[in-house]
C-alpha cells in the first residue's frame, strides 16, 4: 500500500485512538495536538496495526509501561509540523515510541518526516520468541528540528533523534534491523546517527543484526556548518560500568552508508561488536555541490568514555569494509577513511578505499546498486499490497 500526495489529501482521518485490547486494527488516525499521540497502545495483549494511515503533530504510535506486543506493517506514517513556538521545544513525532515492551515488529511501513523509532527497556521472554524486528521500511527525512511556529522549523535548535534508537535493550535474542531504505535531505531533516545502539546488547549466541540497510544522508540543521556529531550507524554507544549494562554482541554487515557527514559507522562504546562487509561512500559534498565542513571520518573505533578502565570496552572489530571518505576542504583527493585509536591488534584489518577521488557520481551509483540488490533479493521496501 503506497499513498501518493494527492491520495493523502483525500484521506479522511479519525481522531486519536487508544487501544485497550489485543486484535488487528486498520484505520486512518491523526492528532493535531503535539501532546496527544495519534495511536496509544495501552495493553500487553498482541496488537497488529496494518494497512493504515497515521499522521500527527506529536508521536504517531505510543506505548509505555504496558509490556507491549506490537506489530505495525504496511502502514504509512507522516509527521506534521507541531506548529508551536520554540519555547515549547516540540519536534516532529516518533513513528513508534515504545518503553518497557516485550515484542516489537515494524515491517514494510513508510515513514515521512518523523523523528524515527525509539525503543527503551526490552522486557520480553526469549523462550516465547519475543524480540525486535525492523524490516523493509521506506524512510524519508528523519527530523529532530524544533518547531518555531506554524509551518516553521528552527535553523539552529534540535532534538537528538534517529531512524532507530535502541536504549537499554539488553540481552535480546533474534533482534534484527534489515533491508530498510533511509534517505535524508539537507534542510529537510536532522538525525543524529541514523541507527544508534545505546547501552543495548544481544547475546553471544544471538547477536543483534544490523544488515543490508541503505542509509543516505545525515546533516546538521545548517548543513553548511562545521558542527555535527551524527552520521550513519553508531554500533555501540553509552558508557557502562558493568558488562550487564554495556552495549555488546552486535553485528553490522552488508549495509550501504552514503553521504552521511561527520561519520559513516562508529563504535564509541561496548564490547564484541563486529562491523564488516559494508560499503561506506561519501564525496564530502552536499547535493548542491557545496563542500561539507563537518566531514570527518568513514569508520572509527574510539573508547570515547574511557570504558577500558571499567573493562566494558573490548573485542570490537571493523574489517573488510569498502570505505571511500573524502574531505574536499583538505584537497581534491583527500580522504580520511578510518580512525582506530582503540582497536585491539588484529581487529581492524583489510578495510580498503577506492582509488582516486570519491565523487558524487559514486554516491549516486550506490543507490543504483541498492535497487539492483533489492531486485535480486526479491524484496519490496515500504508498504505492499496483501
């Protein structure tokens, strides 16, 4: 199910809904109040939302403290400008905001202008197969810019948001983020990392898998500015005093990271995180041809919080990746592919860079490669008719 702009204008939306019992729900819901979610899931029974249209000036789908078992599929979500003054610090709504949940499945959805997916405190049972699956979603313009009034966003102030944020998702089995297409445009978006694993972990025998995603674009509010700390994927984030609370047991492979200023893929915390067989390509230019001042490094492993002293930073590796990371402000052919100040010996090997300049043409070729890859795998990204 894909909805064109003209069709979206003819959709008749119902008022916000609160789901109090399990079942399958289909409909069109909207909230014009930034403080009221369009859909609230207030039950731990299995809820499926499918073939629906949801738009909101606040959170689109919200569930917290209910041990939610939630599936959202073949659904279109659009974040509306909150239309509030800057002093209220309102930013576009999350597509899904879930806290203290037991199972989340998000597949074949379309997200437009939202602040992504926030998942905190997994409480599921591995024996029941409860996990997280975020698969085959089509995503445009993850946006954390604060509203400054009707139809306006700040050109300076923002909230840290992501396409996917795991927060204290610990000891999970079978978790997977795969085959998603995420494209952010400068001036229309403001993600931090597109995917961030904050003090979250899989298991030695079942590591969190982040694979075969296409992520294009990550920019500051002012894309020409020189201050930006986001990027493509942070595979391990957040300081931890104990192994039980640290990021760890995560695999990142087969992804294409394109034009994400500041960095491509990072490990800044955690243990037993492996990053391999990814393609990371950035010309260092905005689509308009302006050099990006905040262009930093393609791959890095850096113990940002000095967690080695706590024995929670170790066993991380980045190997066999293709990394073309240009820094045009330092010269036409200048590259800064990797930075591994805290990679253990033998753990960051065989990363290679293309010869010569990394160009915008090479970035465009990555999207063609992605579409060919989808066709070969017979995978449809975004809503499908069923």
